[in-house]
C-alpha cells in the first residue's frame, strides 16, 4: 500500500497545482456566499445550493476524472512500467483525483458559508450538504474512472461518462416521473424508496430535503421518505447504498485495468 | 535475460506480433529495428506487461512478465515523455524512487544532462528535448540489470545524444542487458552488439551488424538495412 500512498501524493499535488482545483473552490465559495446573501431566506438559499451540490459536483467529478485519465496516458504508462501492481497504480490515481475534488467541496462550500456565517441557521444542514457533495464526488469519480478504463478512446470515454451523469441527474427523474404517472392508481410510494436508492443523486437530494424539513412539499411520498429514511434501517440502507455506489465502480475499474492493454 | 516464446498479439483483426521466439541475452546490447508499425513498441510493451500477449510466454530472468518483480529488474525510457504537467522533474524522480526503492542520487545524472536549471520547473513548461532528457535520467536512475529504451535519442540535441550514447556504453561495460529501438543507424552501429529486425510481426533477422552488411554487400549499416528491407518487401 506504500505505492498507493506515493502515487496518491503525486497525483494530488499535480491536481492541487493546476488551476482547476482553485477555480472550483472559488466557484463554490462565491456561489454559496452569493446565494445566501442575495436570496434572503436561509432555507431557499440552501435549496439552490443543494442543486449546485447534486448537479454540478457529479459533473465536475466526471469531467475531471475522465480528463485526467485521458490527458495523462504517458504518465500512466510510466507508472505501469514500474514494479507496481495495476490495482495500486489506479487506486492511487483515483484517490489523488477524488481527494482533490472532496477537499475543493469542503473548502469551497465551507468558505462560502463561513463568510455568510451570520445568516447560517443550521450547521447540521451545512454538514449534510458538504458530506453529500463529498459522497457524490467519490461516486462519480469512481464511475468516470471505470468508464475511462473500459473505453478505447478519449471521445467515447468522456462522452459515455457525461451520458451517465446526464442519465442520473436528469433522465432518471423523468423516467421515475413517467412510472409514477403510469401507475398512479397503485400504491407505489414504497417503490420510490427503492428507486431512490438506485440513484445516488436522488438519494443525496432526499437526504438534504429531509434536513431542510420541507419534505411536506413532496406530499405523501415525502411522508414515506421521512418515515423510512428517518429510521435506523433507512439510514443504514441509504449509507449502504452510497457505499456500494463507491465500491462497485471502484472494484470494477480495478478489475478492468488488470485486463487492459496500454 | 529476457526470453519470448511463441508470443502473438492481435489488436482486432490486426496481427501485430506473430509467434515471436526471441532471446535478449544477459549483458548484450540489442537493437530492435523495423519500419513504423512493425510491432517494435508493442513488443516492448509486452515485455513490460503493458500489453498482454494473446499467446506465448515472456520470462524476465526467473519471473514471468506478468509478475510485478519482473519490472523491478527493468529500467524503461518511453518513446514519448509527456508526464504530469504541473509537477517538477525533481518530484517525478522522488516518486519513482519511492516506488522502486533502489534509486541512485539523481544529482549526478541531472548534471550530466545539464538539467540543473530545469528540475524544479513544472514538466509542462519544459521543451520536448528537455523532457526527453528527464526521461533519460529516469532510465538510468536505478541500478537494474536490464534497461529498455524506446527511440531514446529522438528529440535530443547533438551534445545530449553523444552524452546519452556514452552513458549507454558505460552501462554496457558494467555488463547490463540493454534493449532499444531506433531509426538512427549511426546510434545502432555505435552501441549495439546485435540487431533484430522486425517486419509484419515476425523477426526476420537477428545477428551482428556486420553480418547484415556482409549479407547485403553494403558499406554502411544504413545502406545495408535499406537493401535488406527492399529485398524482403519484394519477396
């Protein structure tokens, strides 16, 4: 595992010295501060920040991971020509990118909230937003790494990774809505819970909305979510689902890398 | 010593390496020649386990090429030296040292390739030739018994090229096994004990440079290689 640590440090420093990490922190900090300052209502500003967290952070994670992989192929060749297992090499690269993304969210959202601290009403909500962003970054970075390793060329790799983001962020909700409209005569509220567990963006959205205490806006589904995700089983199931969303693509890209020709 | 036994590699319908049987003897300096797309880089990548052969077996000393330990015996200089853009050469040398553990002091090599003014700059700011020198330092940074160089002198200025060849000759004198690809015949003539010629995925010649000059009745290696290639393409 010493090699994972060495590669992680190198990739992390490489990312830290590039402009994108700083630009990302500034974007998050300025948006957070501006939304809190100009919206007037803390709850409303948190809903807007939630949209940034659940839509923008997966997109940035997807793009940054795919771009790093495809732009650093010579560095990856050099690493793989050393006495390092492929599992350790790719784990190190993944952690180097993912930790940069997570720290950017922590400092970006944290800085924005800190500047507007006088208007922050709930620290628990701020922490939920930051931890949701961190989880989504870990998940989408692992997914993008899996897709990049599985793809033969840059265009297909980045294109497919973006499609996965679009599917999770937009198309999935559309399909869910269609399902609920088509089967509105049936008691399918519980299905919403299962469908939410299958999409990390939805899961994060529900978590944040439950913290916002505006689940009543979601009607009966909101009550069902409150009842399920408020219990120990619900928290355990959703934490397990998020963990699986990180672990499955992570194990997937490690396995895929073993068979790939470079 | 590196031994390839019946190694084949296919990319889709394209057979790049066709049942290659090839030995790189201990302490020998062997140059792999062949036209562009003949499979030279793929063969090197197979030895380094970057590419997995469809058939056959590659042994590096007592280890299979798939074994991590096989790569501990090899230093490698890639054809293209575009590494991490925002990190300095110094940091890259440290990473390689951490990964391998048997690192020499890079200062001597940094001075040798006149890189003192560049080692702390981000790699992305360096010219192609300077990056190639960084790559050369990486190849000689470790005291490994085998050195593999893929088109090592491309992009180097004449002084660095001479320095590089002298370094190869020094390593050769220490009894190291050196395997390299090149299109520059004067480099090959100066350092190689043996040539291997790869065409359409097959090794069609392996022997001393003099042998091919005698066979083709040509005064220089460059002319001999051109005549040899023409005769093979006609056949």
